[in-house]
C-alpha cells in the first residue's frame, strides 16, 4: 500500500507536465481556478461548474489502474482518486492567442480501505503553446 503514495505523487507530477497538453489546450480559453479530476467517475470540472472533455482524464485513470493492477491492488478497494489542480495565469502576462503561462499546484488524494494517501507537487511553471 505504500506504493499508493508514490502513485499519488506521480499523478500530481503528470498533470503539471508536458504530457498534460490536451488538458491545457482545453483550459487555455477558460478562466483560472481549480480543476478537479475524479479518476473513479472519469470526470473533470473547472471551478466545480465547467465540465472538461479532455481524453487526458481517461489516460490518467488508465495509468492508475495499470499501476494498481501491477501491485495486486483491486480497483474496487479504491474509494477515492482525486487530483486537484490550481492554476493561475495572472503572474506572467501572455498573449493567450498563442501561449499561456500558469503557476500550477497539483495535489492527489487516493483513499483505499482505511488509509489516505495525499501528495502535492511544488508550485510549477506550466507553459502551454496553443495548437494551430
């Protein structure tokens, strides 16, 4: 079960990495705030009201399911797997037609049985160049 803390840390790092470009492409025209990704329900929302459609949520879920399966943990044992991403684009002004800069903080919480695993990555600078 100690591996779950590592999985939570990896998920937090993944959502602020270049591999999350699909997510940032969707966010580029939306306001700053808090993204909540629920890997159990396969859903993501910005500021609790804007539903996200990015396939990246499914990729994160698939990654977690693969890792827990490799470690002989049953998926039904996980009662919660939520990534919270706080994004702020106001610190470095950019022309959002082309590029956006976010200060991003990600926290992942995974609950299994009677244990809670929570990991946060430090504030990260995320640059996203709009796809043309």
